[in-house]
C-alpha cells in the first residue's frame, strides 16, 4: 500500500486527531455512568488527567495537521 496516493492525507490524520475529543467526552460520561456522578468523580484526578491528554492531543494534532498545506 502506497501512502503517497491517499487523497488528502493531512485531512484524514486531522480527522483522527479531532476524533479524540468526542472520544474523551464519551470516556468521561461512561466513567460517570459506571461509577456514578458522585463527589468521588469530581475529585478523581486520574480521570481528568486522561481527559486533558486526550483533548490536548486532539486539539493540537488537529490544528497542526488541519493547517499543514
């Protein structure tokens, strides 16, 4: 498979990066549904660390590959 022949390779890559944002929100909602939206989820720093990394990579990667032309 020759990757040079893919149409709009930067747009495909940016789309995958942007997909991390709704995936992070789905993770947060799923975590809340499984463990309950109680006071513990508001204080669980590990959940927010995962969300910040996923949203950060989604925004930065999407902007970098979305504007690379």
